[in-house]
C-alpha cells in the first residue's frame, strides 16, 4: 500500500484501553487480512499469531460488543497472485475462498481455546467445517454473544474479501468496518518515499476513490459510500488497538466516511 506507513514503535500509557468507557460501537465487523496470520513465515499460518489475534478479539468481545470477522486468504492463496499463474480466474478465486475457510477455522479454534463461543459461517457449503451463511442466523449468533467469522468471501469469483466485508457488514447492520492492517492509517503519499507525507485522521469515500488510495478495493469503498457505512483503518500490530478503536470511535488510525473532520493531512 503506497499511501500507508508501517508503524515500528509502540506508544505506552496514552494508548491504554479505557474499559470503563461506553463503547462507541455496539456491533462491528473486523476485517483481517490473511497476511496478518503469517507471522514471520514466508507463507501459511502461524498458530501463535492466530492466538494473539484471538486475544485481541476476546478483549473487544469482553466489552459487550458484538463482533463479526471477515478473514482473507492471501497468506495461503490469492486468485490474482503469481501462484495462480495462468489459471482461470474463477477457479483461482474459488481456491482463494477455500483458503479463507482454513484461516477462519484456525481463528475459531484459537478463540475457543480462550473460552469464547464462536461460529464460522461460510458462503460455500462445507458442512463438516462451517455453517452455511444465512443472514438471520448470523445476526442471531451475534445477539447470543457469539463471535461470528464469515468465510469464503461472498461465494462468488471476482469479488475480494474487502467486498465481502462491506457486504456482510451491511447485511448484519454493523455500525462500522474495522480494517485491521500492518499500518497505522491512510497517508497523502508513500511516507517511505516522501518524508513530507502526512496521515489523514479522516477522509471521505470520494477522496479515497479519486486519489486511488489503496485502502480497500473500489467496489468495497463504493458499497460503503452508497450505504454510509464508516470504515476505520488502523494498525493491528499495536496490542489493544482494536479495543481502543471501539471504545473511542476516533483517534486511532484513519476514519473513512461521507464527510471528514479537519485533520493534519491538509
């Protein structure tokens, strides 16, 4: 992501989670890339990393917030990657969907090791591993205090897991999409190439599309814009950041919405 910066240091004390504060959101959809589960490996799944991610999610769940998750599959296979070669795009995308199911089951196992009730709902019928995605069932699971992990994207080729996150968030009436990444927000330019680049505290959907900022794919951004569903892009590598986002609603990462606040990137 050219417009994003890697965060290499932690900010102590000031980043402490305020668990006594009423959460800014009641129901959230957390989008996690498959690469977040790689760890230090070149590819695949690091179980220790998945358990670390699970602890972060449990912390948010413990605040009384309903949590749904969409996990990518890029750590195993991506339809547009070099590993797909000259495969038919539809076939490659379906393999990518299966990769997201693998990641979802690993994350479910990590959460259940922490005694958190979790359900995997798949857009592809794999009854041995997951329940089929049914919107009302997903909402019911959330209302019962279970974490729901959506797997297999939208179930259709040519759609990314970003688009799946936007679609599922709207279907379950989530308050926000939390885009968890390795970076701390959206920047005016590549800060590694341009030392004058500054981070947006907030930005509009239209600006993201016009500036071609690599936040989420254009179809996902457009879907959120059409339905006024806010997105918060933040650094997942900072322990407790997910909880900070849901308790403060702002101040962490970059918020994407119809209108933006005055921020230091201008």
